[in-house]
C-alpha cells in the first residue's frame, strides 16, 4: 500500500519520480522524506475517494428524486388497487403522509386516490385496513375542495356503513371526525 501511495503521490504532486535507492542522504532524512510523501499521498487519495463518493451520491440523487413527487403519489394510488390488504394499508399510509397541504390533497383527489380510498374502505375486512383508509381520508378531507369531491363520491354512505370496532378505538375516532367534517357541507 505504501508503494502505491508513493507512486500516486508522485503522480498527483507532479514531482519527478524519486528513486529512494539512488539518493545519497542519511537514513534518518530518507525515512522522514518517505513518510511525508506517504502521508501526502494518503491525504490526497482520501480526498479523491471522498470526491468519488460525493459524485456517485449526486448521480444517484438525480436518478431517484424525480420519483419522489407526483409519480410516488400515483404509485401509492396503484397500491390501493392491489388485492393484498397489506399493500392497500401501505398505499393509504403514504397518501396520508402526502396530504400535508391543499395542493397535494387536490392532486390526490385528481389522480383518483380519494375514490380508491373509498373503494378500499368499502371492501375492507379488517380493522387495520379500515383505520389506514379512514386516516388517509381524514388527512385528505382537511381541504374544502377535496371534501366536496369526497362528498360527491358518496363518502358519507361508505363511512356510515363501517361497523364499529371493538378492538381499535381509532377507527371510531376517525369515523366520527370525518362525519363531523361532512356535516358542515350538507
């Protein structure tokens, strides 16, 4: 490794290659000179490796971040259409996290997320799936425009048809919260 470091340091430092055997210096001076060359080479190689890592991370970020916007919302809505309840819960949880402002709530409604959540809620057989769907609908319904779209899609009848859960009190909490929000629009 030291030989490689010495060769790389001579390349990066733009010095003439030094042949340690041809020098006529004392051994103590020779050892210090060689050590300083090795330290300098290790330092430059370290920076070189850091730059390679930073460049790789930048390229990966540019490849991944475009999928973090609308495309990820569309994928979450697609998860609601899968038969497996676990994937439906994952899609609903993602949509609940995306619904942080009115613009995103409107986008979720536009791509059909609200309707798919209502379909998911109507066909859910377990309380965990119902809870995630209600949680996402609760997050989406904080916008007046999205609430109007949910009302037109028949959200009230779907929400009222949900049985009360003996195991999970959050289902009842989200259900009552949604019904209170829709009371204002009728």
